[in-house]
C-alpha cells in the first residue's frame, strides 16, 4: 500500500493559527454549538420520537404511556417487527455481497481523457517493417490537435498518453493506437487497465478498513430507523506488524483511508437539507473516554494543549433522554466520558480570516470555504480547511424509503407501527379470553358456609357448611371461548403488515401459504414479486451510499496516491441492483450471448474480455484469478502464434486417390454417388460454372452432358 501521509498532511496544512485570541476562538465555538443545537432541536421534534417507537417495536417493549385496564392481565408483545426487520436486513446484505466483495466497479468513461482507449499490435508484423524512418500516416493523433501531424507523431503521442502504462507494455512490439485491423491483431485497452487497477486499489482499501462490517451496521439502521449513515474516506494511522532480523517488533505505521459507520443518533445534519448534496453542514457527536481523547494528539493538527486542558476539566458528557430508552433502564449518574462535536460545514471566507485561519491562495478569492472543526466544551481541538478536492462533506446517508420532505427516510418498522399495535391488542385479548374461559367463575352463598373461611379454590379444598336448610353453597360459571375470532383478527393484522411493508411473511419462512404459493412455480412468482420492494431499497443504497462512497475513494486516490498507473478518466458504478438477478440466470444469459457473438459476423462487436470476466463472476469465481489481463492475453497470443506449426502445403491430388475428383464429377465424389447422398466423402473444390457439365443446376439442361 502506498503511504499517503506526507501528501495528506500537506493538503490539510492550513490549520488554525496558534496565536488566535480567545475572542476569536469563542466565536468559532459558538458557531459550531449554534449549528449543533439547531439541528438537535429540529431532530427532536420531527424524528427521534418515531425512531424510539421503532426501537421499542423491534425489542418488544411497551411505551411508558401505554395504559392497561384492570381487566387486561396479559402483557404479551408479538415481535413481528423484529422478524421482518431481520429478514429484510438479511436479504439486502445477501444481495449486496452476492459476489463476495463490495458491489462497486470502476470503468473507463465513454471517451476517456489522458489515456488511450485502445491499442493493438500484430504478432505477424516484424519490427523492422515499422521501425524505419518512414512511417505510414495515421488517422490518430493527440487530442485537440488542429495541425497536421508529421509521420511518426502518432507513435510518440501514444507513448506519451500511455504514461506509466508504457512500461507495462514495453515487451510488446509495434504498439499502435486504435482497434486491431486484422484478424491476427491483438487489441487491449489501457484505460480499462487503469480502471481495473483503481478498482483493485479501492477494494483493498475497503477490505483493510473492514468496510463491509460498517456497511452492514449502516444497512441495519437503515432498515430499522429509515436512514443509515456511513463516513469516509478519512485518513487514519494504521499499524502494520513487522519484525526486524533480531526478532524485535518494529511496526510500520501508515496513513490509510478508512470508512466507518456512524450511528443515526450521533448524526446531526443541516435541518434545511433533504439530502447530503444540499447539506451546508453536518455535526457528529462523539462519546470518548480519556484514553481515546488523548489518542487524538497523534492525528494531524490536533492541538495537544487543548486536549490536555479538556482532560483537566473533566467529564463533559451529558446523557440525552433517548439514551436511557435505548438501554432499557434509567441511569442517573453521568458517565466518565467526554462529549466531542465534529463539525463539517461552510463558512464565509472573510469569517475564516477573522478566525485566524491561514488559507491557501486558491481559497482566498472564494466567497465560502468548508472547514472541519472539533470542539470539547469550550476548547477547540482541531480547526482546518476541508482537505478534499473536489470539496465534499465525508458523510453518506441512505434512506430505506424516501421521505421527500425530510432528510431522514422511513424505515420498515415505522411502516408497520399501527399493524404491530393491532397484533399486540388482538393477541392480548385472545390470551385473556383463553385464561378466562379455561377457568370457572364461582358464586358463593356464604349463609351456607361457616363464617371466616378462606374462599380460594384449589384441588382438595374443603369448605365447612353451617347447619340449617340444605342448599348449594358454590355455583360455577363458565365463560365462552372466543379466542379463535381474536386470532382471525390477528392474522388479518399480520396480512396488513405484509401489505404495509411490501415484505410478505412467506419471504421470512412463514408456513401454511395457500393457493399459488403451494407450488414451486407459485413460490418463485411470489418471491419475485417480494423482491420488488427490496429492489427499490437496493437502488437507494446504490444511489445514496455505494456510488458516492466509491467516488469519494476514487477522488481520494487521485488526490493523495503516488501511483499514476491507477489514474485516468474513470467513473464509479454501483452494482448492487445487478445482484438481484440470480447468478444462475446471469451465467445462462451470458453463455447465450457468447454463443450469439461467436458468429464471425457479430464477433467484432463483442467485448470478449468483459464477457469472460462476467461469466467467471456469475459462476462465483474471482475473475482476477481465472482470467488473463490484457497484457497477459497479448503475450499469450504471441506465444501461440510463435508455437503454431506451419500449415502443410497442399499437394494436387491425382485421379484415383481418396478425395480426388473423378472425371465428369465434382471433387470428392465417386461415380456411384454423384448426388452426395451415399458413402462417398464430399470434398472441397472449386465451384463449377453453369457452362460446365458438372454443374448440377444447369441453366440450360439441353447442353448438359448426358442429355439429348
């Protein structure tokens, strides 16, 4: 992995001036806190209540304001919400990781700039034939050239535009720009090579940062609460184990990009924005221990004196009201933690100058500038200009279901809130009725019993009677059992939950499906219909999380990585939706397409390297391991051409030999089998003309041999 420490620190080197006065620092702190409080108040009024309700339904907890009558004995909570949330979460994760890696690919743009789209060489062409002084004119040249190029300028411009890829292709002779013009020419795409190297780089970075775990956490909150948050890429110090020759441990520390999950409860966006593209600022709330707080001193441009001042002051964390609900119990004492506010937002350039920030030249003529500020209590821990180019706030928010008038989306648990309430009510009624109908209600005539007796009834109980007129002292009353009617209502409420969520019960293992669902074809049809709602969610994940996060990693590498072989005019594509198609179906369609384009007429229009890689992927194989790269394929073509034995010269055949053309007959036919329907072999020969007697479909039969 390339160490990007120096470049990243150089990019963010315009930080807070240590000589900034206290008044200016207070203005900065007030600006961050005002933004945080504005977002906090808006979120508390509009979103936190429904998040808490979704969490209670998931956990099977009744809200404190739920009132039960004295007649209601049962407190049962049927956690259908939990079942559906986990089922939807599992299905989304299965789709996203169907190919065992992040569903992100890097492809060249339609017209890539800065690197050639395709080059070729002819294995049969000798170097001395093209390395002379006189080179043929070529229709290709450098982009945006308006003057006529001299001979040989194409080869020079090609080498220049290939850049570092020219070293990789040095072993291939007679490299030319464009697609191959002969059947023996081998064509490959330098732009695609750069794209695949960039893709492998990003996947390696995602794997090292354990991004798949963080993505799963974000998807879970997306399903439960309606919005999932992911942050990145941001530079962190990562320790790589290393030992010297003597066995001493000498770890290597490098700055690497990382992506991390951010809980929705710690995320405070601009309340006037409906998505991240519109957000002017974002505040993330951190809960750090003393050890974690001091560890920030190792990161670039954190003020060590301010951190130690914060530690000296002591704990600054105040528990929010919703934290007690999330923990299922109330905690009175404050935790020994520190509340840190991380601010990413836009401020006026003039305001930044007043704050004492040393801005680079490219920012001094702009009206606004984005900053990153960390505060703890009344101390600024870090203040730098946003280092990323193009400028972006490094957070991604994906909605489960779009809410067009709010930043936060709508989750599956919220969609079935009412039906969950109905299911709980009907089930409690059924349980209470079953208990009531399963026991006798006693009526007691106390005049026939000795006074002061315990009236509790249990097996073996003895009641003492008084003397006097005989009569029955105890009368039993049995109530009717109507629990079946209540369970029918419960099932109806569950069906309404299926419709409200778009996620049917059979999709998460419910048995007893009737009608169409009793056949294999019917189940397949129902599952296909159920995938429709998940498809919408996957599309949101593609548009709001995977593609922008992939672009962020791409921009990060373009800005901070030294490896020029991965750079080019590339585009990021999210492939989550593609995984909804079963691999078996995809591989079958790819093989069918391969058969179609195997036709020599259609073969020039097919991208066979892409087809082969896609087939390997659909079969669950790693295309990087089972397919050759463009360079390897070119070298392999050279070896095959060199090792191929020369074709034997064709000798003229004499009459009487097998396959020879007998007199008066077509080549390869015996006189006894002139129509080619018997045992004679049909040979290859020149077609006869209509003027010849051997022509079977003579234009003038009267002139044919043997006629007339």
